[in-house]
C-alpha cells in the first residue's frame, strides 16, 4: 500500500524551519523530511545513520505546520517515524526522565557539581545554575477561595516543577487573585520527551495516566505555564488516546474589569523584550493576549520577539553545536536588553545559561510582582 502525506512540495515551510536554516540542505527541511518519511514507509530506503540524523534534527517546533497552506501535521509523522527507528542510548535517558523526572533531575544536579563533567556535557552546566530539591512524595494541594469563580488545576511541567517553582507560585497567586480555587494534583511529566525520543507506547500510557488524574476532579480546566505541556495535553493527548481535556490559558481568565493596576509604581528599566517561544507562537497562540495583559499592567515599552531559542528538548542533546548556534543569535538579539520576559520555562533555561547578568522572568512572575505591588499600595 502506498504511503501518502498531502504535501504539494510548495516549499513555503522552508523559510520558517530552524533546522533548514542551520543545515541549508533540502533533506533537513519539512518537505525533504516528508519525502524521506514516505520512502522509509514504502521500504524504498533503509534506516541509516543519515536518515536518523535528518528525522531527529527536526525541532518539533511547529513552524512548518503553522505556515503550511494545507496544514500538514508533519510533527505527527516525525513522531511515528521516530517510534520505528532503532533507539540509541541517549534516547533511553529521555525515557527515564519522563517516567522519573525528579530522580533524574536530582542525579544530574549531583553530577553537575564536578567541573570536568560540566565542561564535557553542556546540559550539566545549564542545570548547575538551578537548585533542584530532593524528590518528595507528591500529594494533592488545594489553594481555596471563598465563593470562587471556579476551580482550575495546575500542570506545572518538569522545568517549572523542579527548576523554577517560583513560576508555579506566581501562577497560584494570580489565579487566587482572580478568585479561582487552585488544585495541584500529583505532578508527572507531560510525555513530550518520551514521544520525541520515539517511545510512543510509553507516551500513550503516561497520557492516559495524566488524563485519569485530572479528569477525576471537578475543574474548569487544566492550566500550565509551559506552552509545550499545554500543547501536549490539549492536542497531542487527543491524537494519542482519542481523549481530550479542557486546557486553559492565563489570558482566558483575565478581563477588562480585573486589569486595573496599569498605574502600578513597579517599574523595570527598558529595553524589555517579550520572547515568544515556538510552541506559544505555533500552537497555543496566546502570545498577543499575554503581551496585552503586560502592556495594560504598565509595560508599554515592551518589544515582542519571536524565534527559536535552540533548546527543543532532545535536539539540544543530539545537536549541541547547532543548538548553541541558534542560541547565540538570540544572545546577540538581546544584547541591549535589561530584561527578557519569556512565555516558556525551557527558553528560560537557555537564556539563564547564556545571559547570566540579565533579568530573565516568566511572564506570570512579572504579573505576580505587579499584583503584589498593587496590593501593597492599596
């Protein structure tokens, strides 16, 4: 049976593809990968290191899908092909990371204490900047309100949960301030690293477990500060399991009546950049509304920027040099910035590693600071 992907080979995706911009080779662009995947599925080419490199060099950023006139879901075909390719050792690290994130994070942090290893493995150097707490049993936490508008469940995501818990604290404060009761159930990985590494069956099981946890509560929906997790829970879970759950965005919960602190005395020195992550730009598509909230809260001079930071999970491990090349471009772009506000915790890992002297905050942390200042002034 002939394998078919509806692609006219128009090439519109090429100009938006980060990996094509790096390798400048047709086989590293979306339509080139489609041709390779089709040939692989039809058994006209075999699995080779060269094929594997081209399939795994996709950053899964969604830029091609967002620009495709036919809305071809290339990432789903990339996931499927990766699941059929023989696994390398590094892919198993991502498997165990997704299944036991707290343990893996803690082990990696202990290893990162050795300078010789930090020089050898860049990701260890990135982790050394964070204080990872020992693994604790995860219990349900409830942050109540009297006569709340509704109940929202948080899905923190691994980077927030283990590296930047201040993002979760900020989000809980904001939701309570908006008069929502917040519940934080048992926290697991969303499964993005699992699927990216080719472990589709394990990703399905994890998705089913997360859906089981969150569907057991009477909630308005699930909210995550990580756009990758939001995209996974909202879109990929439906593809993997056929089930879905309502995924909220923080901008859904704000309205004109509760943005009233635009005269806040809390000021930050310009220039300030609002970095829109790939998944925010291409999937959750909430950047404009988040930026609007910041502007109404006093950030009239903020500059919005887009473009990949180079993290992309597995990509930054398998293609370390190329990942750093992408990051260096963003470092140059943000050279004059006094503050970088991001919509993605994973982008923040990159920026905090490369720009240690700059203020780098998640947009929920900035809103939190403004609301706190407003409360104190009031």
